[in-house]
């Protein structure tokens, strides 16, 4: 019995990891297609059937590229930081709340916060250890940005946790049975969306890898496998952020097809934002985090605490 | 817990194997001095990349530390809800969030949040 259960969990997890990797592959394809149509061109449409197999050929090409050994770099750290970032972004996926065959976390949200805060270190170390001025600057910027958005992210999360009074992610779907939280807390959900854009270093806030000033930011010295792992980690964290947004704000009942359609809608929004908005300015980004989102999320936390107490009393 | 450990080991193995595979698969490789030097638009690197830390980033990190500790102190109010008296719970959490807000406004007032002076 015990052995069979463990085997089933293992199988479910392997399927989950495969699903995440394939999902990331098709997310990159979606991104290239959508960006293409935004810029009135076609995007990849040759490989396979109308470009379906493009991500796989990209992956094979990327993994067979040449691995470089930058001189003066701290090689061991340089080698392992993309691996660690990929590990962390796969570990977050253990949180996906299913009724059976996967782990059910009682303190899932704390686990999520731990994993995202650990993700900062890999970016910082990747930037520092490759011994280039551009990558160091990109790493510093990424750390400051991710750190300051993490505060508002946790506080925004806190006010929706106050609604359900538990750290278990399963509870969200029970409490959103009749009404989605996005209707109760529209401003907070918008704040959550743009904070998660900043947390995953996506385009209006992509100061970690701003092409115009920092060539490619913290991952400039990475070539084949390291770059692929950084890329995979980034995109799977985008997918997880959109999953979390659907789970928290848009009625996360994940045994329906609509849940997954909503996830792909939110990740399409990530790409759409990349296609339309120009890059922000760095000091404005910091002001946005500390002077807008943090006071807003704290005040709303106060408000929802009052609401909770009023409802309970 | 045991299951989580096994799964973590599996994930660590998978990602290490991916990195290792890419090192094995990349056959075409050569290295010379120009190629391995840090990227700086084709020139030799002008200055060392181990530059000292900027003070702005340090100050942001200090503020982050304060707020992160406060967040770590906020989280237990969820679990405390079922353990303590309701009135005491609501008083404590109200006062805590008021103190947090006042602290934020105080820092804002003292120009700690400004990026450039």
C-alpha cells in the first residue's frame, strides 16, 4: 500500500515535471508567435506543422551549442547557479494543489515565499561570478528589484490569505466557490499582476537584462546549457506566477479545463505586455514599489482585516 | 516529508543531468584569450568587475530587511486566529498594522525611499 502510494506520487511528479517543461517550450513558441503578430510579421512557421516543433528544435540547438569557460570567472559558482535556479523553479511546482497523487502542503504559501526569495541568490551569484561589468550591474539591479517587489508581493498575498485564514492553497478554491477574489479585490489583483511582472523580471521591468544599456544583463556570459537553464527557470516561474494568480484571484478550481485556459490567458497577458509597453525607468521602478505598491497593499491589508473582523463579529 | 526529500533529489538530479548533457553534447569548442575574456564590446576589459557595492542598493536592502522581518511577524496572525481570544487577536493585529503603516510613512517622510538625493 505504502509502496504503491509512493510509486504513484513519483509517477505523478514525473508527469508534472514533463508537463512543466513542455508547457515552457510551448510558452516560448506562443511568445514568439504573439510578438510576431504584434509586430505585423508571422513568427516561426516553418518547422514541423506551421511551426509547432520550433521550440524543440530550438532546445536541441541551444543544448548543442558551445559551452564557454570565461577567464577570471569563479567557475564552480558560475556553473552551478543556473542549475540551482532551475532546481528552485521546479521545486515550486510541487505546490500545485491537487487532491491526489501529489503533495498537499499545509503551509504552501510559506514554501512559495521561501522558494521565490531563494531565487534572488541565483541571479545575484550568476551576475557576480561571471566577472563582467555588465553582468554584475544586471545582477545588482535584479536583486534590488526582486527584493523590493517581494515585500509588496507578500503583503498583497497576505490580504487574500486573511480572507481564507489558512496557508493551504486548496482553501482558495473552497472560498471562491461563489465569487472570485478578483471581484472583491480588483486593485490588489492588478498590483499582484504587475508585481509578478517585476518579480519574474519581465519586460516593462526587465532591468536585469535590459538590452539597450546592459547588453544582456546578468546572463551575458552564459552560453549553451547555462543559458538554457536560466531561460527555462524564468519561463517556468512565469507560468507558476500566472497559475498563482488564477488560483488566488480567479477561482482556482483546477480540475476543470477553464482553469488551464485562464492560466494561458494570464501568461498571454505577460507576453502582450512585453509586446506593447516600453521599458520603465529604474528609479521610477523603485518608487513604484516603495511609494505605491507597499502603502497600497498595507492599507488594503488594514481594510481587509477590518472586513474580516466585522464579518466574524 | 520523506516524499518531499525524494522528489527534491529527483529534481536536483534532473537539472544536473541537463547541465551535464549540454557540456557533453557541445563538441565544437575551442578557447583563446579574446574569446574567454569578459564581454566588453570587443575590447579588453577596461576595469575590474569586482567593483565595490553601491550605497543605494545597500540602503534598499536594509529597508527590505526591516519590512521582511515585519512580514515574518505578520504571518503568525493567521495561525493565531484559532488559538487566541478574538478581541485580543483583533487588537494586536490592528495595532501591528498601524505601527507598520506609521513606520512606512515615517521613512517616506525622512526621505529614505528616495533613489537620488
